[in-house]
């Protein structure tokens, strides 16, 4: 059982009292519950490192992780091992969390998936997108990874697997390990970078950015990932950030982390591979989805990074949620299920769009739309394109195209599409095609994307 000294109990009581008083007098963000307020105050005490030593902080973090695992049903090592398998490559190690059908699979089928042996050779297999996750404790966010996996499969028919990298706590060890893991994924596993999405929170978000910069600068022959999802990324700025009464990240705790990670060396602290803001240019980085808590202490530095990235031509979508603290979209205890669900929906749409781009979804739209030519005259002028065969994702576009042509011929056979009666009959025979086009339109935003409508 966790033993607390008197010097620890007094600050704990003070933090709880302060949080309670601020909540009673409505000085906390609108919509935040008392339990959320007290949880943030407890985390603030832990993360400040003023009254706890490293060992005590580690115990408290392990305890909080245990609470999360208990809620998600992954408290025991056996239950976590059903989802995540430890893997190790040259110069890196982490966990591979393969795709598992949580929507339509029966309990017996899911158990069979759990029983399947997984090894390093399986990393990146049987999924559409590989989420390259960077966090110090891979299994801490296992609940989030499972939720993303279920949502993406259910709403967008996208199968994701997660490679979560374990990294050291000092520079440049952590950066080198992340670079080595990404290189292994691309060069040894043969994963197309268009199928990779990096994601990370806080210090892990920093490593996502610096890893991409390192790859861009030192390994130009290796394409960067298709996108990055960053949750409250830690982007150090020359100006120190100020504490927020409604966030658990503190200036003192952040400074302790920086000194430990950089060994307090100025040459590291001014390096772009520690703080991306120090980079001469961010041009060439993948498109980014960045979540920012409205009351988090890191908000000013993140916004400064966003402005620089956009100025350098990086496509950035930032989501700023008022009244929310650091990492709000990953920790239900401080934000609530509704806020987390909203964040997950945005993430799912972002990842689904990358999947669609990676498989050339516009080609599929084009072939499906050929069935509807009598009703969409504008596509009569679509130029013929060479058929693309792509077996990486388990289907053959050439076969699909031929099948579509046959279906189109069969549907039109015996009907005069120049008459209203003929068009009505043709529409009735194309209901499934119309539904599919509309589904794709909903996912991609426009069925016109990628269509060549210039005259033949």
C-alpha cells in the first residue's frame, strides 16, 4: 500500500481544499464536475514534483494507471497481453497491438483472436493503417487505442494496428529509438508510409515532431508518415510557461523534465531536435491534427508552434477545447466521456481520410460513378485512365473495375435510358451503387475529388 509522509499529506489536503473551494464558488471551467476538479488537483500535486520524490511519483503514476486498467478490464498482465505483444528490433522496442474486430466478432471469435500468436514479423500486418504511437508507457493508453480501433472499424470500415514505442528518458536516446522504430517499420516490414499515422501526447507529441524532422533531414530517402495526431504536444519555447490554476502541468514539473531529458545542456535545449520551434523551417512535415486544452499551461507554446508550422506550409488542423486541461482527450477522469468521444470522432475522420488517400479512393469513386452516367452527365467526359492494381490491401482494382463494367452493362441491358421510365428502372437497379457513392462522399467530403472532368 502507498505510504505517504506527513509532508505529503498536508499539501494533498491543501490541494483538495483549494479545488473544492474554487468549485463551490464556480471559479473552475464551466461544466467541470467536482470529481474532475479534485482529480486535476491530485495530478497537479503529483506532477509538480515539489513534495514527492521520483520514486513516490512513479508509484502514484503506477497507481493511477492501475485505476485506468481496472476500469477497462485490463488490470492483470494476462489481460493486457491479450491485446499487446512486446516486440523488439535493432535499437528500439515497444508493443504491437494488432487489429481485432470488436464490433461484429462473437466472444468466441474475439477469444480466438486473443489466442493468436504474434511476433515482430506480424507488425503492420492485417490492417489498413498503422498508428505509430510514442509514449513512455505504451499500455497506459491501451484503452484509448482499443476505442479508436473499434470506432474506426465501425464508422469508417478502417482497420488499424498500433505500434507503441517505448523510449528512454534522455536525449538523444529517445529520439534515436523512435527513428529506428520508424525505419524498421518502413524498411524491414515494408509498410507504405502512406499507411502510417504518428501519434503522441505531451513529450510523446514532441518526439513525433522531432522524429519527423530527423527523418526529413538525415534520411531523405525514407518518406515521412501520411499524418500526425498530437495531443497537447510539449513544444519548448524560450519563454517559460505559466502555471494554470485549472491544469495539472506546472512550470516547476516541466522544468524538472527538461533538465532531466536534456541533462541541462544548452546545446540540446536550443536544438530543433528538442524544440521544433528552433528549426529554421518546418516545411515538408506531414499534415497534423493537434488537440489543445483551453486552460492548459502549454497552450501558448502549442499555438506558437501551430502558427510557425502554417507559415512554413504545413497543413495543420488544430482543435482547441475551452475549459479542458492537458491531454483532456485521453483521460476521461478529467474531461468526461462526451469530450473524449468528440475528440475520437475527429481523430477517426482524420485517419479515415488518410486511408482513403492511401488507396486512391478517387479511382473507386470514378468506376462506381460510371454506373450512374445517365444521371450525372458531367462525368460523360471522364478520360480513360490506366487501371491500377493494388493487392496490398487485399483487393484487386483491375478485377473490381472489370466487374463494375459488367454490372453497368447488365443493368442498362434492355432499357432505354433516354426515357423517364428507363431512367427510373436504371436508378432502381443502381441503389447499391448510389448508396456506396453517398457513403464515400460522406467520408471524403466530396465525390468530385480526384475526378477528371476535362474533355476527352
